[in-house]
C-alpha cells in the first residue's frame, strides 16, 4: 500500500500523515474503510518499527507497508528491502508487527496461541511470519531461486519479555524470529546483520516488486505429490489454523475415544480444497484412517486420476457423499468432506437397494462414520434443490448427538487474491444486502463485458495462445442433445444468434476429441465446449468466460429470474419460486468465481449488458482491439 525509505516513513509518522495515506490506499484496494483496530495498528505499530530503524541508523532501507503476497489477498505488515552487509546481495526482512500485551501458546500445539482480544486461536506470530516468507519464496520470481535472501521476524513491541518468551517454544530459524521492546538491542543487531547501513535499499525494493509472479500451482496438477510425498502449498493464517484444528482433533480422538465435528467456511479461492488435500496427505502419511469425499462426480474423478495415477490405493481415498450408507460407525479417524455445500438430504436414489432405504439423512451418515468429520463449504454455492450443506444444518446435526462443533472461517483469497472482486460478485447478484455496486478495477482481477459470445471466445483464444488456461461456461438455459456416436461431430447445443457450441460431454468417454465431463475443466481440449455449473464447480482456470442466459436478467432496478428459461431438469421437482431464484443466483456466483486472472461476461440480454457497463465494467471491444494491435 505504501513504499518509502525508513527515514520518510518516520517523518510521516511524526506529522500524522501516514495513517491518512494508508487509509486512502485501503479504501481504493478494498472498497470500504478500514476498521478502527486497523487504523490504530497503523498509528501505533508502524511508528514503533520506524523508531527502531532510525535507531539502527537504517534510514535508507526501503519500507514496503502492507505488502501483498502474490496470488493471495494476505498482506505482510512490512517488508524491509536493502543490501546484505556481508554478501552485497539484495536482502529482505518480512516483519509481522503485533500490539499484543500478552499471548499464551496453546497447551497442545505451540504453533497456535491464544490472545485475549480474539475468540479463536491464532497462529504463533513466529510461525505466521515464517509462512509468509515461505510463500513469498514460492511465488515471487525475484527470490524463488535465492530463498536465503528472505528473513522473517515478529516484533511484539508492547509485550513484555516474560509474556512473549513462551511463544519461542517452537523452532526458530532465519525465517522465523521474535523480538520484544525489552530486547530492543538484540533486535537492532539483528536488523543490522541483515541490512546494510551504507547502501540504500531502493534497487532491492524495485527488484522484489518487479519480481514475476510464478504460475499458481494448480490444485489438480500437484495433487499426486500433495497426497503421496510432500506439501506443495503454504497455508497462511486461518488456513493453517483450520489445518491444525483438524489434526489436533484427530489426535485427541484417536487417543481418548473423543468425537468432534469441524466446519471450515469460505468463499471461492480461500483454500478449502488445498486444506482438504493437505489434511488427507498428512493423515495418510501418519497411517491414520481418513478419506476424502465430495458430492461432485467431476471433482472426485479428477482427484482420483491425478492423485492416484500410479497408486490404486490413493485413488481409493476419494469417495462420494453417498458412499457411507452401510459404513461402520467411527470406522475412520477423519472424513474430509470437500464442497460440503452439495450434501444432499439423503443418499438414497432409484438404484438404492431396499434394505438400505433407512431414511437416514446424508449429513448424519457422514458424521457417524468418522471420529472427526470435517466439512469444507461455501453456502453461496448451493445450486441444486435438496442440497443441505449449511453451517446451521451441520451444527444442528452435531447438537443432536451432543457433539462439539468447531467452525473456522476463512476470510481471505488464496487463489486470485481479489477480495474486492468476490465481494462485487456477491453484491451484484444480491446475495448480500445492499444491491450491486460499481466495479473499481484492481490489479488482481481483470473484468470485462463482451458484446457477443464470438468476441468473448476470440479473446479467450488469445489467452490460450499466451499459455494461460481458459474455459467458457454458461447458465443452464439450452437443452442438452443426446450423446453422439463415436466419430460423429458434437451437436451444437448452446446457440446464440449465428454462434453455436456444444455443451461439455455428460459421459465418461472421450468423443470426437472432447474430454469426458469429469475432465472438462482440466483437459486442454475442454475449451471447445461450454461448461455448466456441475462441471465447473470446484475447479479453477486462469481466464473464465461466462454466458448469463435468459434465466437471469436485469429489469429496471432489480434482477428477475425466469425459471421457464432454465433447462435444468432438477428445477422441475422444485415448487418454490423463491428457491429457484436463490439457486439460479448461486449458479452464476459459482460460474463468475472460477477465473484466477480474469473474467469475461456476456449476457444474452441487452439491458443486462448495459447494467454491467453502467456499473463500471469495461467493454471487451476496445480492450480486445488493443490486444490484437499489440500482438
């Protein structure tokens, strides 16, 4: 949010202008004013750091405040950029500032700690800053090949040494140190050992800020290593808290016959599936009985393919929610229910054997099968009638059994990092009060409106040519043709004017070069077909083209949903127009949040396209023309 020399930061602290500048930057980045606690932190913690740098005679070191971690909405409090006094290389110190007066390590897990101001446990600041350093090395090209240039320190400038010393129970290393004001002399020596007082840090800061963001490690491409070998992602803050909460609950359960329910909530891109994979991998490596389950055929089959390509036993770790109708109670240490918003009312269907028709709720089956059932969900992704995966339903099911239910919220993006875009989509679709708001472009999500599906497709093809992944998806407003015979061309299902493309395949076979439905989102050949919500949900790609059909149009000052324009057969079984309205909006929320880098929207309705432009979304026309000219 702000970059300046340590000397300049100290001067702005003295005049009181620093907090005002950061407030302006915050409003631009997030679309709302910072909280009072955030402002107090800027007014108290940053001056404490500035005074320390001044005393260390490091006034020419560059200070980058609220440094955004790449491909994440998390921000390090400060990064100090300078030159190493011995090697002469660029040197960086990531600083986590805490106003805490005291903090107590968790009795069972010292990587977590308890602070009076917080209801839930938080990461030990040593572990927090260490993970910020690891994440920076993983995703910033300036330091990817030289991790020794990155150092990390937590500075608890208000805490006494007596209170803070207990946090050092965890291992300290170059990327995880902790100092208090009572050890100010040691902190000064530490900073001088990493940053030269003879050379300015501007060039090192330039290099870090210009560092190329390394390609996001896509969930599917690393799932095999994630499960079998080692962790490929670095979990941050509440992601790590959720991960440790589950592991601690499983350890307690296996040693004391204890049963507990854990719910992890978060919007698209907050890392739910990453946490699920890391949990499965860690439990698998520990030899503890655990399974991964979803309600999505596409997601489960893709997991089986990429994570169990060489080991059949790994494939068997991935199940469906309806796989546990006859399972023995507490036969698993943990059941990790990913995409849990798609939990159904019951597991029974027309193929269920008569002796298994118990009438038992699916959520009860999932809770009963494991000592620690874990539910990762986003309530705004309920898109089918009969889906019951909500926090309230899970808590009620746990309460009926007298079980403790712990809820861990994930509040930041892991994927695209654009919290502003996610909030804009939720407001756009009236999924939260307040109605649509203007789009304030940020540097983390490109958002454009296309005048035609042909224009959108042509633009996405240029993204493919540049090495990005891209897909087109649409609301379920066009009928699905019967599956063609092998060798026959795919029928054109989604027809808009003179533009027509097939839906993604429904079966498990490749036909005419098109991948089976489960691989539409991950196989490069999937670009030629239009995906629906059931094949897109749970997946991500760099660029997303979304066609809003006639089932959702803007009229006057509100959205109008038209259930007669939907061809989704599941709506025929739903009598409530209110339910259909909510599910259609949730469908478009899912489709609009699949893109990592950019989203292109085309609506079949002219008034709806005009509304999007009125909200400040740029037209693809001029942008596409500039791109073409540039190429």
